[in-house]
């Protein structure tokens, strides 16, 4: 190969390398701006979810200390309609991808306030299901995905620790009935639970410390 050919090959490789690097930089998500996230949350979300993400209303979930990847996914799915909720779709539609990321990472930095169980008669049943499942009905233990203490697994399974029992029960019921259908695994688990078991699990989760 002549010297000029070597030069042309070198130039071509250099250009390809620079192009790939530029594309990688362009594709990388912007670093979360938690100050903007706090401002956006205050404007759009705080009325229902509390000023610091610790909702005081049992119907609305606590979002503080939740895994940011999970929050982003839920907001994206509210916006697209994959998770059907008319109220949340209205709010999520106003948010850009950067807004969602900023809000999610700000919320993950806030400390979740502990919750408490309300029905002592059901807590023991909830604990048995959460930690051991129900083998004879092929119901897996919740702790396998959400952790023994309810902390969840980042980017995969949400934090449940201290969540409002009313909200948790509503979501399990929605999964069971097909009203919420954005997680096949949860739909399959909830389909096997009766009302008493849903209440027991929800109450147990609320009191996890």
C-alpha cells in the first residue's frame, strides 16, 4: 500500500472515531439538575405528594427516597398512556424528559418518613406472604424483588418501605383487575391474591422500618 493510502485510511479512522465519540456525548442524558427538579416538583406535584415527597394523604403515594429510574419510568408511562391515570397523564404531559429526570433525582435525595401498620391482626399474615410467599398457590415472596426491608432494587423494583397502606392496596387491586397493566410480573402476582391478603400485605409494607 502506498503512503498516501495509509494516510487516507488513518484520516478515515480518525473521522469515524470522532463521529462515534460525538454521538456518544450527544446520546448521554444530561446530568440531573436537582434545583430545577425541586422547583418543578413544587409547581406541579407538591399539592398531592407533599412538599418533600412525603404525601400526607393516603390516596397519594409517598415519593421521597424512591429510586429515580423507577420514577422516571412511571412518569414516561403516565405521559404515553401505558399507565392509565387521567390526572397523572395531565401533569406528566407537561414535563420534558429533563424535567422528569430532575424531579426524580431530587425526590430520591429526600428522606422518606416512616409509616405504620394499622391492623395488628393482619400484619402477621402480611409478613408471611411478604417474606415467604404462598407456595401452594405459587405466589412468590415480595422480598425477593423488593428486599427484606422494602428498600427495593434500584432501576428494577420500587421502594415499598413505609408506603401508605391505602395506596399500596389500591395498586395491588388495580394490577389484579387489569386496570393497571404496566408491569406483567405484578399483574401475575396480584391475580392470585384475595382482598384479605392484599390488605395484609399493604398494612405490613406500611409499617416496614
